[in-house]
């Protein structure tokens, strides 16, 4: 494995220091929650090793939400841990896979670290970042091992509808290629949600976590759902070699948060729609920017118009002067005219302040 740190991690707010940022529009989750929000009683929790597959109660909650049985669920250290386990289990040096780009960086970087041959399916702004299943099919080879997609998508917020998701899974089924669907943003959706991918076929593997929709990324709880129990057993072997089991404190917290999901997510949906409305109104009045309106998640990926007469590097310097952080295009292997704006994390005044700072920086960087 050849590990290289990814810009999205090196330049992340937690690495820069939250206190150095005034308007943080770089986050890809809802606001982080304090422990007191969950009203937990942890004093009597025995600090033993946990069940290797994950806490039984937590797995039941995940299984119920995914339309599968508990036997098909394995908890992991975040969705990031799940993606690592899946890539290192399924792929070896020289193996071919197809990955959507842009993407959450790990989906590309771990196969790269393994030394895989990657064909990227590049989503285009001009196509509304829509995934073209025909174009995906053209990238497949007889030796392709994995198709890797993300929905709702990070950084664009564009979601796969059910026919398209089923078509991708059917392609994998027909050709004997595993299909990884990163569904980390699944519980934040403004359009009808397709079923959890892993409930559609034993060949599909779903990944999600408590980080984004539940605002508790600090507990590091994610999961893999897969109906192929032999494959899940291999994922378990990887998990055991990495860390034996998950943290039982983390899993206890995740269980309480997930049990409250039906109530909690209603409030989150309301907040997200309100925040998205603020971004939409800003974009409508900011003629130097253009976007594809997201269908889910809590991020969007607008760009500075090519004819806006704005110099990109001075723009980012001006933005930094105003204490504002966005996810610049290079975090996603894209032109820096693009920027990911997270609208779910900032408080309303911070979001408005950050958007105003972008407008001021565009004006200041005008040729
Ligand atoms: C699409 C996607 N997958 C996975 C992750 C990893 O999340 P975590 O490990 O916190 O669950 C992220 C984080 O940004 C993400 O955006």
C-alpha cells in the first residue's frame, strides 16, 4: 500500500483549527452535536471488547433501516473504515475498477494506494452531474472487479433515482462485478429515495454512517450492508485484523442516536430545506456563479462562471482574508473554479456571512 495524504484531509477545518475559521462552509455534515443532546447514561457500561460484527441492537436498527437481516450488517470505524475494508478485501494491485469522479476522496485514493487501475466516470456540470449508465457500461472490461458510485453524491448532492441505481446493479449482476454504493448521505434527501442498494442484490454493497445526517462524526461509527454472507465474513476478517471490534462507547452512542432517527430526521430535513433555500436565493442573485441544484445531502458544488472575469487564485486569497473556508475544487480533483459549499453545518448567520464573503471575494478578484 502506498499511502498519500489527501488535500481534503490535510486542509480540513479540524486540521487547520476550527478557531481559525469565521465562516465554515467546508463541512459535509449537519452541525456536530454535543453528547448532552443524546441524554445518555454510560456509567454502567462495561468496557469489554464488543461483539465483532457490531453491537446486536445497533445492527438490528441498521438492518431495519436497510431492508435486510441483521446477518447482513457489519459495523465499521465510520464509512471511511468501511470503504477501506471493502477496497482492500476486493482489490489487489493491478485490478481494474470504475469509480465516479468527483467523489469523496477515499473512494479514489484507497484503490490508488493499492495500485489498482482506475477508470474514472467523470460527471459533468453540463449534464447536471447526472450519471450516464451507458457511459459507465463502456468503461467496463472483462476483468473489471468493482463499480464504485456514491448517492446522494459528494460533492454535488445529485442523487441516483431508483431505475438508474437498479440499472447499475443489474450491470454488475450480469457481468459478475461487485457494485459498491456509498450511501453516506442517504438520510438527507429532497427526492424519493431508492431502496438501500444492498437490499436489491447480494452483489451490491452499501456503506453508510452516523457522521453526516446524525451529526456525530466523532463517534466513528459506520457500517457495511451486504447480503452475501461469505463476503461479509471476509470483511469481518479485515475488521478483526484492523481493530478486532468497534468501540463499545461509540456504538452505544450510535444506537441511541439511531433509535431516535424517525423523529430527528424530520427536523433535519426542515433545517436543510431552509438552508438550501438561502443558497438558492444567493445563487439567483450572484451572476458570477452557476450551480446544479442538489437533490440530497447537505453540500452543493457550484462554480465561478468562465466568463465572470474573476481570477481564481486571488479569489481564494480574498476568501481566506475573510476567514471563509469552502471545499475548493482540488479537494475533488476538479478545477478550482468549482467549490463545495456545505449548507447543513453552519448556523444561518454563518451561512449568510460565508456566502456574502464569497460575493465580496468574487468582486475583489474581478479583472
Ligand atoms: C461520500 C462519503 N463517504 C464516506 C465518508 C466518510 O465518512 P465517515 O467515515 O465520517 O463516516 C464521507 C465523509 O465526508 C463521505 O462524504
